[in-house]
C-alpha cells in the first residue's frame, strides 16, 4: 500500500508540472494535423461493380471479352499465371535457361579465341588471313556478345536460376563493353586490328565470367513439388474443359446464371448490388488463386537460401519470406473455407487501408504510430528526471528520510511514470479512435489475422486495436525503465534525459534500417513491437512494422519483459547503494 501511496503522490506531482500543458497542446495539435494529412494507400480491390439499367446489362458486361473485370479476362489471368509457372518449372527442371546462357557465353569466348588466331594470321608473312577474314571475326564476336546481352534481357523478368544482381550486372557490363569496343567500320585495318585485338585480350578475361556461370544453379522447384498446389488452386478452381464440373469458379458462375435467369429485368439497386456481389466472388477467387500459385512457387524457389541472402538475387530483390508465407496462409484459408478477401479487414498497418475504403481503425493506427513518438519523448523526459532531478533540487534528501525504503521509492516512481503513460496513451488512443469514427466510420469489424504468419484467426477489430495498444504500452514501459535506470546512475537530470533520448533515437532508427540483419535480433530494439506478429504488412519503413529475421512473438515478449525487469532491479540496487547525503 505504501508503494501505491507514494506512486499516487508522484503522479500528482507529474500532472501539476507546467509541462503538462505542453503535452496537452502538442497532442491535440498533432491529432488535428494528422486528421488532415491522412491519405492511406488503397487496398488492392477485389470487388466488381458494373453499372447498368438492369441485372441483364451487368451480366452482359461480365461476359464482355474486352472487360478487364469480365469472366474471360479473369479466367485468362489464372490460366496465364499457371502457364508462366509451368514454363519456369520446366526451364529449371532441365536447366534449359541456364544452359542457354552458358552456351551463348561459350560461343562468345570461342569467337574471341578465333579473332585472336585470325588476327595473328593476318600479320604473318606471308599473310594467312585477309582483311575480310579479320573483320568477320570482329563482327562475329560482336554478334555473340549481343546474343548474350539479348538473353540477359530476356530472362531478367522471368529467370529460372539463381544469380546475384552483382554477377548479373558484371556479365551484362562485360559483354556490353566488348560490343561497344568493336567499331562498325575499320578506317585503318592494318593499325586497328592489332590495337583492338590486344585491348580485348588484355581487358576481357573470360575466366572471371566462367567462374560466375560455374556456380549458377537452377531453382529447386519441380512439377512434383507444385503438384498439390496446382491441383487445389488451379484445377479445382477453373475447369475450362467441362463447364458443368464442380470447380469453384464453375459453381460461382452457375449461381450467377441462375440469379440472372430469375432477375434479368430487375432494375432496383438491391438486385444490382447482389449480382455485382456474385461477380466479386468470382474475381476474389481468381485473385487469391493466382496469389497462392505465385507465393508457393516463390517460397519453394527460395527454400535453400537464407532470408538474409535471398535479396541479393535477381527476381528476389523485394521478396519477403515472412510476408509471402503470411499471404499464402491467408489465401489458402479463405479459398479452403469458401470465404472472400473483401469480407474481412486486413490487419491494420501504417498508412494503408485495411478495407476497400478508409476507416476509423486505419486512422487510429496512423495517428498512434506518430503520437506515440511524442508520448515517448515526454515519458522519457519525466522518467529520466524523476530521481536525478530531485537530486539536483535537493528534495531527494527529504524523501529519503521518510519511512520508506529506497526500493519502494524507486518502484513508486516507476509506477507513477507508467501510470502517467497509461493515462496519456489512453487519452490519445481514444481521441484518435473517436476522430476516426466521426470522420470515416466503419462498416466491417471482422479482421483476418494471420498470427505469426502461420495461424489464421478471425478477430474483432476492437480486440486487435487493444492488442496494438498493449504493444505500444510495453514499448513505452521498456524506455521508461531504461530512463529510470539512467536517472539513478547520473546525478544530472539533463545527462540522464539526453542519454535516454539518444537510446530511443538509436532504437527508432535501427529498427527501421537494420531489421533485415540477422544479428539485429540480439538487440532489444528488434523486440519492442509485438503487434507486428499479428498479420500486419511487415517491413514498411520508419513508421511501419518491421520484422527482424529470426524473431518470434514469444521470444520478443519475453525479451522486452525481462529487459524491463532487469532495468528496474538495477535501478533499485544502484539507488540503495547511492550516497545522497
């Protein structure tokens, strides 16, 4: 009870500080400003709305071969996705694409060797080669180099083997330079043949290119590995050979035809909405199926390379294994349970629509990601000056002679800072939500959460917001406990607050810039936000949610709680030993 009595007294002292007016006006002003600048990125739209006088008009639009959202185009999108992946698998299985590149490079190397031999013969006496012979060798080398460049261009966006961006550019630059150093005409063959040939021999060593191609390997994806995925998310989805089969799209199309047969002349908005709802089902299934096929292929093709290294390879520059697994888990769940992506909100992410339109939840996340920085600054200032400040002012002596142990004094100050943070954070949170509800409202409150990228849970939006609130609070408690520790270590409140701010800034920057480094997982900054494990779009920059390689929610929670407790125990130990006379 004494601890809570002391904490209550400390809390009153905090709220009677003049700085509280600054806190109030800064938060209010920031919230007003944020309500004007909130312009989130729109969600990929799976819904369809065809206007028309009646249901038949809408149906005709859906059957229009030239309509991007029409049945023909949607079917073709799924067919092309499957065909592209099948082609890539074929190229990888027999090393066709990789062998073609190696062959073309070998042809160019042979052309270089032939050029050198012919040039030597040209300068022999008597000559064993003519001017035209040497020219043909030069042009042959140039053509073979261009052949390599053409295949590099051809495979860049449809590559079926591993090659790093650096090695790709090395090969590309190598053959570009060869091609450019061979002139289109030879004004002085006697002089030029020797000079250009020697330049090529001295500056273009094919051994360096051979060492690159020697280590290239095709993706370890086979038709067998993709067999179940093709069966479940292509053949069971679309059957173009038998329109009466029980494939998912055929069943939806059957529902569409039945609805149109009964309501073709209906013009009321309710009937138009219903037919477009059926069209949206069709599009949603196509989109999800395409994504499942692509994500499964990506995961299989990257399976034998670590997340740390995969970004170095062509076609994997923006690949994120965690997000890909998350999307794959979500879409397979939806398709398997005959659900549709537009029926649910996505987990709330920074400055991104979770639904088809802006809503209160999106604004709350957007506002709180920024307001929490302001709250953290004030919380760190208060915690960092709570003991060092009293030492400077001399009031710590008066507090120490009261019938309270030093441990209780430290714990009460910690509790008062935490309570202050809870109050301010709650006010900011509730205010942001209210502004969001008034400005944008919400029509859907079901969120499809892919927990830790492996388990799908349908969650109420307000419950997920509460999870986000707890995540913010734990983040702030960590910095409060650290600032309190520094306040007991330093006798200067300025020094303790400044050091705490520097640590907070370092944590803020490193969690945004170094999350892709595996070693970053050993630092506490990688674990200060456990909300990111609830299916949000991960790795989204400074104000987004960045997941570090090798982390998980259990480890992150334990890390942050244990670290905060260690800081608090260290504070009590140091304060007990400190001479405050």
